[in-house]
């Protein structure tokens, strides 16, 4: 692949399909990008005319449609952002992929067969498909990768722990969101795969399905990666409306690195001051302190908003015809890992994860 059909115009016409919470976020960010003259027109699509009119008025967008096929025929956009419920991702992608590039919100689709077909259609139509794994654009992850390179060279990563906790959807909308793993865990397994550069070989999981919810509301998964790296991921909707936690901790033989996705902060701890026997409790506490501890906050204002960085990256990929950081293949991999974890949870056992898809280029030891 990629990617011969040039975009001759300097600026682009982009459609936003879906004007719910995430669709509106994209509208807000793209309106800001329009000030840089890299987008010359936005078009909105949503079956709810009342919401369409409200969003159109709020952001000053003149063109909007309730039907995606009509929009496609009349407007002929260069690209579209699909921000509809996950169960509709595939349906909308099938309609649009023959004539425009796509950014599909995560997860790429609700089933693996749908994701596979999106990968294949994108290849056939010579189209760019990016998947909205927004944490890839978090400056804390960029800082983490810079420090992780030193640790990976030593080959001493042993364990990774990720927690993503926050209030979930009301039970009446839970089927739209599928499971907490589709909503939350998909971020963390994507980050881990991208950091390690390899794929897990086994998984087990346990969890909770709260009353009146169609799918799991908490999932705790253990993935085994090559070199016996264990990765424990917890995703949970079981929290108060005011509580959110998004952290990732990487353990090596003598270093622990922790990031806070929300605060965009990074903490690096190296070893202990002294591992000898202490003569008293004060001495014990003094010896227990880290030999070296560095804390960074990489947040730099509005310019470090991950969604802004993600949308700018997508626009650049469309204009220059380059592979996105998170392509349809990476979206497929993240979804497969989530679905395997959910299967392990249902079957209450360890499962082997086989990677024999011809389009997967990750190394599997």
C-alpha cells in the first residue's frame, strides 16, 4: 500500500459523522484547526436533526445532513471522522471508504470480522484509515517512549500495570457502548503493544457485570508477552460520577516509570538508597527511599490536547498520503486483544492468542 492518490488542494473538506459527545469534541478541535487554513470546510452528519441544528449553530457550520449517503453524494468530502456508536462504525465505513479517507473513533468496530473487512477495503481502495486511539497522542506517552528506549535496550522490563477507571454510561445505553473493555481497556492494550513492539501470546481475565448492564462493567486482564513480560490491565466503570483514574506503570529490574494520562505527568524511580540492614526504624525509612526520583509534568496548555494532536496528525496523513500512527491494522490488533480478554473472562480460563492474519506485521516471538 500506500498511498498514491494525491490531494491537490491545500485545504480539505472534512465531514464529521455523529455529533454526540466525541463528535462535538472533534467539531470543536477542527474549528480551531480551521483558523490555520488547513481545513476550508466542515460538514456535519447526524440522524437527529435537533442536535444537528444545535451543534451547527454553536460552531457556525452551515452544512449538515441527516443522511450520510446524501452527504457523500452532494459534498464529496476529502475525509470523514466517524464518531457514531461503535456498533455503527462498520456500516458507516463501508459507505464512505470508496471515496474518502477515514478517522474512525476507537474501537475500530464491534466485531473482528468487521475490523478485518475495514482493513481489506482500505487496502483495496488505497485509502487511509486512522483509528482514534487518542492516548497515542498524549505527551506523557511521548515522554515515556523517550525514557523507555533506554530500559528496553537493557531488556529488563518485567511487568506493566494499567488502570483506567471512571463512570460508565447509564445502564440504558450500555449496549451501545458494548463492554468496559471496548470503552476503556482498548486504550491501554494498544499503548502496551506500541511500547513493547510485539504482541501478547496468552490472556486470562476476570470481572464483574453490574445489574441491568448488558456487558462487563469491570474487567481485570492478565496478558503474557514474549520474554515473560506480564501485563495486568484493569478497566472499570464502577466508580462515582466524580472519580477518574488513568495510569500506567512499567516495572524494570531497577526502575519504575509511572504516567498519569490525565495530568500528563511522568515519574521515574530508580533503585533504593541502600539495601543493607538498618540499625533503627529511621534508618530503615532512609534506606527505603529511591536512589533517584524524577518527576515531570509535560502538559503545556491547549497545544498539548491529545485530540488536537490526533486530528492534526490525521489531516497531515491525508494531505501527504502517509500511514497514520494508528492504522486500521493497529485498530484490529487492539480489538482482537480486547475480545480475547472478554472471551477468557466468559470461559474462566487462559487462552492462547494466535496471530496468523496476513496483514499483521508485528513480530510475535
